[in-house]
């Protein structure tokens, strides 16, 4: 027996982007459902859980109980093992994503959102009477507007006409784990470079409090094969953290391409990873996801007139994204394209040169300048991208 549920808006995907979109839409007076295929919010965690306070709090107020550790500095380790330490220039934290998303989901329901967990939407199709029908098992969710926050897979977006395939050069195959070991550096985000560690990518170790850390790596899709990221991650952990307690080991794909245009088709909007909203250099995406959710939810709520969603007004969401984070994301893509060609020898030479002046205050910009000092035309290109 088919059960029909009627809503103004349906948000599909219960990650940060989807939760925030549903919250802002409900606060805007809309009848909203949030549908997630997972039975519990926030698991598994497919990121290092690092956030910059400024970008985060522009969309969501952070809670003290979400914070696991403060980020005091970043360290970049070259292929041959030379470490370059960069003091943190902004307030940043490692957060408990699972608790954060559970709390945020509770806030969404308090705002009026109806949350459906463990429901997989198999299709989104136009309703002849207007709006869309979202089918999940025996339930059909009817809505005037749909926000897709289903992650990098974007299966529903593909079925609705978006070209969601990623070139192998625009995809990182990643492995993630949580470890406990005495060698974890406190209050640090450490990045390990090198083609033998993570071809076309890097390994990261983010302190999560006490002797625990989130550890992960990404391998460029064009340099990967089945099981390779997991194999490399376990090898790295055994070398750097011998005997470590390992938990939550899992793998996933992370988009490293340009954000998806258009973000809106008729009454359907893309947010977060489904829209390829990821910093292609750092791999950070939480702030992008939160902003896109807030903008999409707010615009969607404001697009209703007499109980009917004006689909033409939804395009204001893409304008907001493009003017705020859109340019930054495209710059990160261009930088990634430059950096992926760096050889191990080049990275070691840069690290060696920088380490000769240990007392000099370092910044990401100064590292870039040093890296390209012998390549003035390339330096000019990078400086233009960083502006």
C-alpha cells in the first residue's frame, strides 16, 4: 500500500548541507521533510572534522560540546620527511561530526522539519499536478521544491539531467580511520606529501583530543586501483603509529572538480557534495556545505507565493553561492591543477629551502612564494589565483 505525504519542500540527504537547508526552510514557514538513507545522523564520518570558526559560524552557531580539540598549527611534511610548521592564522577546531549532526537534526525538527531516517529515495519525478514525487519504499513524498543533498554519488541528480560524472583527475579515492597512539601531535593538523604515500594527493593526521586522531588519505582517481587507498592508509599508520588502535576504517570518493552548474533546474536544487562544493586543495567542505544549505533553504522558503513555489526565484540561490564561495572554490580547482604536477624532488627542495630559515614566520602564502621563486611566470599565475 502506497503512503502519500504532502510537503512544501523535500530535502534528500541528512548531512550538514541537507540539515541546514531543512532548518532554514522550516524557520521560513515552510512544511519541510528531511529524508536520509542512514538510520543515524553523522555516521560514517567522511572527513577530518576540521572547521574554521569564521566560515562555520556564518551559518551555524557552534556548541562547546562539539569541540574535540583546537587547531594551533599546521605542519606540512615533504616526501623525504622535512617538516614545515605553519602557525594557525585563524580560529579552528576539530569537531565531533556525529554529535554535531545529531544535535543539528534535533534543531531542525524543533524548527518544524519532519525527519525520516533509514529511507532511501529511489526516484524523483515531476508530478503532473505540479511539483515532484519522491519515492522511497512504500512512501511517496510530494513537494513543490526538492533540495538534493545526497552526496558525491548524486544519483538522483543524474536522473534529473545533471551531468554528475567526474573525470578521474577530479576525484580523490579516499580512506579514513580513527587511531589512538602516543605519537599523535597535540593541537596539530599534519599533512604528509609524496607519491609513495598518496599519489596525486596527501595523507592527513588531525588531532582529535588526548591521544586520538583522524587519519586519512586521498589518491587521485587516475592513479588509483581497487583497494589502493585502504592499503596505503594501513601502511602509513603501521609506519608512523606502530601498534595503534584503529577504528572506523572506511573508504569513499571525494569530489575535486569545479562546482556544478547550474545549481538549480526547475524546482530542484543541489547543495554540498552533490554540487561538488569542495576546496580542491585542502579538501575542506563543511563551511561550503553549511553555506549552501543555508542559502538554498532560505531562498526556497522565500520563493513561495500563495502556497506555490515560484521556480524562477530559486535561481537566486546560485547567485548567492557564486558571489560568496563560488569564486573561491574555482580558484582552489585551478591551484589543484597546478599543484598536482609537483614532483617529490621539487617538494623536497622547497621544504629544504624553507627549513634553512627556521626563525622566519611562515604562512601558506610565503610557502607558495618560496615554492615558485624559481618559476616567476608560474608564481604570477598562483598569486593571481590567491587574490
